[in-house]
């Protein structure tokens, strides 16, 4: 399989699983040595290495934002990287906000090996990820 085809298959599989909320396929899409790069100035910013560390940071993001995927806008494939443009809903201080995110992926062995998370409004995401987890109270 050509590199571009391998990238397309991995990123498309992940995007479809994300849309279907198929958590097992999402987890299986990550390479065992996956690396996540979160930008910004928040406690989760930085580089996270290995599947366990990356899954832990995803749980922390979920806990702090009550994140919900609203749409996959695009799946992009190039010679070296694939990307997903996603729209997510976060909850913050009793308000619901919508955040557009670009996730750039490097693929290795048919799995997502490295991910760079780029948020449209980094300052807003930093504020949300720096604050306490949302309340479950009505």
C-alpha cells in the first residue's frame, strides 16, 4: 500500500469511528508508541508519549470539557500527513462553547503514530483546560 493510501485509510477509519462514538476502534487506531502534542498554556499542554499517557490526557480533556463531537468538517490526506478538521462542543462555567480543531496525524504501520492538536481559539481552550471540571449539577 502506498504511503498516501495508508494515511487515508488510517485517518478515515479514525474519523468514522469518532463520528460513530466507537471508542474501541478509536483506541485501536492509535499506534502503541503514539505521541500527542497539545499546544497552549494550560496544564495539559505539552507532549504526551505512549498509548497509556495519550489515553490519560484524552480522559482529562473529556473530564474538564464534557466534550462532544458535533461534526467532522473534513478529512485531509497528503503525502506525509493526514488531518481531521472537527467541531466539538465544550462546557465551561455553565456555558456551552463550540470549538473548531485541526488534528494533524503522522501514520506508521497503519495506525496514528503522532498527533498535533491545533485549536481555532487557543486562549478559550487554555481557559477551559486550566479551570475546574464542569459541574454535573443541573
